[in-house]
C-alpha cells in the first residue's frame, strides 16, 4: 500500500513538530525515519496511523486523502499496524490473546489460527499461553511484531522497536524483523535515532532535523554523499577542522583539500572520517604522535596529535598496522573519506 505525506505541518501550541513534510513511500518499501530526539519522527508516525490530525497538509493512503476533516479515515479503518518502543502488550492477556486482539472482526476459529500462525512465525509457538511478564524483552518485542503483522496490514509503523533490547539481541531481532517485513511485503516505516538500525533494516533512510526532511536516500548515498555536516555527523565520528575556502580549496594544518563549489572566502568545515587515516612510512608525509590507543577488536581507535592542529585527529587503524601510545608515525589521508561543508550548514 502506498503511503504519502503531502506538505504536512503539525503544530502543538508554539512548537512546530513538523514543517511542510512531503514524503512518498512506495508499496513494500521499508523506510527508516532517522533523527535526534524531538525532530518529529513519532509525530509523523502518529499522523500516518490516524491518532493525530495534521495542522495542514495531507496524509495519503493509496493516493487517497485520509487526513483532511472531510475525508478523515479512523485509525482502525486504515489497515495500518503499529509497534511501539515499549511494545504496549496487555499484561493480563496471554501471548495468543494479545495477538488475537489485533484480529477483531475475524471469526473465533480464524482469529485463533491466524494468531497462532503469526506467533509461530516469530518463533514463539511454545510461549503462546505465557503472559507478558513471563517473557524476555526480545520475546515481548516479537509478540508486539506478531500482533502488528497478524492482520496483514498494508502499512506497518514501528516506533523505536529495538531500543529496549541489549546489543546482541538487538542484532538478532533486527535481522528477524527485516526478514519478516520483506516476507509480508508491508510498506514499513521504522522510527529510530540509531544510524545502524536504519542502515541495516531500511531500503531508504529519511533523515529529519527540526521537523523537516534534510536528506533521503539509500544508506550508501547518505553515508558517501551527505549533503550537510549534520548528515555527515550522523554516520561518522568526524574530526572537524574550521577553515576558509580559497581558490576552490581549503588550507589546514593537514594540508590543502579541494572544496569545489564553495564561495571564495567562505568559512568552511573540513570533516575527516576516522578511516581516512592510513599509516605510511615516515618521511615525506604528515607526522603525527599517538596520544591514545583503544583496542576495539577489529580495529584500533587512535587519537593523533598533529603540529598546528588544536584537537586530536581521530583514526581507526587496522590491527596489522597498529601503533603504541607515544609513538611517532607517518600518516596519509584518503581524499575520498574527507568532506567539506560551508559553516552554518548544520
Ligand atoms: P523522540 O525520538 O524523543 O521520540 P521524536 O523525533 O519522535 O522524538 P516527536 O515526539 O515527534 O519527536 O516530537 C516533536 C516535537 O513536538 C517535540 O518538540 C515534542 O516535544 C513536540 N510534541 C510532540 N507531541 C506533542 C504534544 N502532544 N503536545 C505538545 N508537544 C508535542
């Protein structure tokens, strides 16, 4: 089912939670809404679900206006499934009864059979008669997912569905959820503030800031070609160096970097991704001293001091090239891992 937002603005008193948001989600597409707390992600979900009405603009399902007063479609009639951060399971109902709850309108036998199929699909067949308090966080999340998908919704909306899970479980549940979404083919929006969630689950990432969409694209597009420092920071721990554009380039203590497109004398920020830094034999290259080194398993996280630079240069070095604290090293910076943005572009 196609889902659209057409110039949607949502105000709460003096707060503009959404500002002229337009977004089309294709049938079966999985979109991650990514952004910091308070940027309007949940509000957009609530509008799609119909539990909130927009101040202006329209929500469209299959191209049909479902949000304007004259055409408003109530939440129950939208064919939209919801999964909340806290799972919102009914504590006094068993797993089976919780999942059946989403199947009002089905006959008794059909509701039971459909609920049990959905429960089995998320791997909880043995726990169908258990109550929520008897389940782990991961199991509760699976019940919430089973309840949302059991009626085969055309659209599935998930608000921070993995945020209450520990890291290991999060990976497992995230992969399972993605497989299930692909299998049922529901148009899905997943709200998250975690770029890794967004990159692993979504076909497309929609990045939001202050109630607006600032960039939309595949994970690779957003990572490789962020259109703002804000977007670049979201995906990477940048070392940022203030500088000024001159003759299509910026000069820094680390050398000169191309900055095509920036106006002459424009203040700019050079952002260096940690993986841009490579160790090279000392000689005709940049010299740096290792200030700190943290072993992270597959890589070392290293902070380097470079003459003229008033902050550490953060690097991620493969273990084979590893270094010791206090060591002097030669470094090279990969140009394709360096970004330049005009100042104020956050
Ligand atoms: P989080 O990740 O913390 O859930 P979010 O990106 O989902 O944040 P929203 O919950 O959509 O953000 O909120 C956007 C803005 O609108 C915030 O400033 C919030 O305080 C405000 N807001 C949301 N709902 C209401 C409401 N019912 N009444 C007043 N203000 C609201």
